[in-house]
């Protein structure tokens, strides 16, 4: 009996251990599932904690998959009516003050989006982490009293904005509670921290996130979701260039 | 010889002084002011044009300065980088521009100070919001026409994109290569509104109402102001710089000044030595004549004084002719200048005007009169000293021998 138990342990032990600790790829797939929906409509507030004061913006965003989104700035008055349309790897911004559509391309993609710690390039991240990066599980830690896996990601393509990422993924909620984004040289470029999460029909979703461009002064940009609707119907015309305009 | 030498000295001194003052005035007018106030961080980080480091609370700042420093005029300006888009709908033909926000109308208009009317090459000055001037070169690069609508795309004080449509109403040429490449001039109020800098400016320039740069006064003022405002202790607090403390101007101006002074005074010295030598040789050549005049009974003192007087007359005549020859040229260069466009190459922090003007002053006259008058006088005086060493009893023997 004892021999049979030991044999079973020898045969099933590694499998049981595997079942307890998923691979890096599995973790990323679960994370994608957690936040992915066919369509999304959200209203968020973005607070830029600048060196010389805070600035708040409110934006309504319609998203379809990973590569189509349309944003409309609702406040403040100065930015009200500004629209952004992302279609694949193309991005346009409509400025109501000049009634002008500006195509954001080339070096402009690296510029700060609305003065925040996010760049337009961040907005252009179309691929899921599984598709874009090779991942490696490098350890387990405790972060904010929660058990997390530590993952190191290396970009599959050299043109990716961040060549390396380090993720601290909550073992229960499958959300990256902290991310560090690096350049090819290994220089830290950005830090992302999830400050608050919310439950959705699909799982857990980051409600309040702090983005910090470490090359920029200030205390970072907080992005907070005020309203979120998953998988609502969105007319195709929403993601048409004709929707940019008065 | 005296006349030619004096003319050259006058011309050289006027040119060198003019060039130095031209550098100072051009830089003061377009970049440094006689003094300038910026945030300590903008100065410390060498990011003088960074909008996010701009001065805020401008109204209070100017009010305080006007009250405490009434001998200066305080002028806010905004300098910024942007793109100018000439296409009508979506973005298309673009060029980078060096944007400048000057007060173009109202009580503190800078139109006269910056000679904007004189610098207009076509069109007119902006008189309404959202009108702009562009440099001639930019106008041609983008293939614009007067009245055309263009879009300025830049970053505002918050780092957001700033986009505004402008009507190009005129073109201008500052005569400074660094600015004429891609200048965009807008009214200060427009720039402040578009760049979310309503009560701010990238810099606040101070100009002495006396109309010229007073280095000692500027240095004392800046020292006092910075002490009073604990400048440097708070990153966004104001800090005052003198003209020389900006754009490496102190060392550049010292070099220009030293080179100019050395060139002028070496020339004056060489001319002085030449004229001194000429005076000496004149006296030596007249050795026989002087002996004869002594033999005929003329007193040594009278002879010496007549020699000195002659050299004085020669010097005065030479100086008069020299000034008559050199001054009109110097005055012409003072009024019209010399256009060196295309000859100024390379990058320097100092703004150099394409047209350099001479400057005639008392120093100019001194540079001409000093060698012109004194050198022949000194030469004759030295040469004449031999008169007193000659023995009257030997004069006939010397005359017989010659």
C-alpha cells in the first residue's frame, strides 16, 4: 500500500505541482481573459499629478477588440470635444478649437497623451501580452499583502515600445498589480500600479491605476474608471473617420 | 601718411565698437533683455524655452517690478517650438517653427522696440487674434500666400497638444539667421491662451529706459533681486540674470571686446610708431638746414619750438584730412551698416545680426587723433633735441664738409 502511494506520488507529483503553478503563458492568457471583451464603453477620469498642480480630465471611450477605439473628452472645457480615433496602427486626433484632424505618427507617438504620463504609443498597444512577448515566471512574492507571481517579459519584435516588462500578477485575481516597463538598454521607462480593482461579469478589472513615466517630473497620472459597460452593442460608424468632426 | 593712418584708425575703431554694441543690442532685443527673469528651474536645467517651467503669476510679478524698479521696462514674452501645418483639412505639409509671442498691440506693444514694421517684407502686422507673421524663409518653404490659413500644432503648458488655426498676414526678416529660418510671430495674448499660459510667460525681460545696457547697474539689480527673492531655493521661483549671464555672452562678449580692442589699439600703436619714426626721420633729414639756421643766428629754443610747431601743423592737417576721409565712411556704416548675410556660419548661442553697424563716438575720434597728433609731435620733439647738443663753433666746419 505504501509502495503504491509512493509510486503514485512519483508519477503525479510533478503534474500536481504544475496544476498549482501555471506557466507564464497561462498566467498571461488568464490576464487577457480577465480584461478582454468584444466591446467596451467606459467613462474615466484622468488626473495628472504634475509638478505644478493637478489636472483632471474626463473621457468617454468606446472600444472594440484590441485595435479599435474612439475617445471623446468631456471635460475640462479646454479639452472638451477633443476626439481620438485608433484604427489598428493608425491614430487621429480631432481638435475642435481648430476643427482639425491631426494624424499622430512617427516621433509624435512618443509624445505625452494630453500631458499625462501615458504616451500615444501606449494607446497603440494592439496585441495582447501573450502575442507580443515571451514570458518567463521568475518567482513568487507578496505585494500589498497579496500573493503574486513575478513575470519577466521580452518583446518578440524589436519595434515594440517596451522591449522588456516585469509584472507582479495577483495569484487570485490575475491582474498585474504592478508593471515596470523597460527599454532595450534595460533602462526603466514607466511604472504602472493598480491601486483599486473592481469585479465584473468576466472577473476582476483594474478600476484605479497609477501610471508613472519615470523620465517625467510629477507624481504620475491616475486613471480611474467611473463607469464600465462590457460587450454593449456599438455601431460600426463609431469607429469611422467621419465620426471625427464637430 | 598721417591722413591715411588717421582715417583707417577712425574706421577701425568705429567698426569694432559698433560690432560689439550690435551683438549686445541684437541679443538684448531678441533674447536676453538687459536683464531677464525666468524660473530657477528653467535656468538651472538650461531649458529656458520649456513651457512647463514657465513663470506663473505674471501680473503680480510685473506689478512688483514696475513698482520697485521703475527705471526698467518689463516685457513678458513666450518662446515655444511647434509645427506649422499648411494643409487645409488633415495634417500634411509641415515645418518646424520657432514660435514667439510678443505684445503686438495695447499699451505695452513691442512693435516699435522690435522694429517689426521695418522688418516686414510683405503684408501687414497682426491686428486681431489668430493672425500671425512668419519669416520669409518659412513662407517660401511652405509655399504660403498672404491671407492663407495655417495650423500651429504644439504642446501647451500642461504638455497637451495645442492646435490653433492662424491667418498669415505678413512676412518678416529679423536679420538674424537663427531666427529667420522658421520664425512664427503671434500676439502674446494669443500665445498665452493657446498654450494654457494665461498668466504666465517663458521669460520676463527688463530693458533700461535709458535705452542702453548698463552692466554695473544690471549686475547690482540682479544680485539684489535674487537675494530678496531667495532665488534658487524654490524651483519655480523667479531668478534674474543679467545680459552677460545668458547664452555664454559673458565670455563671447569678452572675446569680441578683447579682440576688437587689441586689433584697434595695435593698429593705433603701429601707426603711432610709424608716425613717430617719420617725425624722427624728418628731424634727422633736416640736420643741415637746422645747422644753417643756427649759424645764421636763430636761437636753439626758437628753432626747436618751430620744429615742434611744424609737426603740430602737419599732425593737425593730417588729422583733419584723416577725419574728413574716415568719418564719412564710419558714419555711413553707422547709418546703413554692412550686410554680412551668408558670411556668418556655424552655431553660436549669441544672436548675430546679419547687418553690422559701425558706431562713432568720442573714442573713435581719440583713436584717430591720438596717433595722428601725438606721434609726429613726439617724433619731432625727440629729433629736435639734437639741436641743443650742437656746438655753434663747429657749425661752419660741418657746413663746409657738406
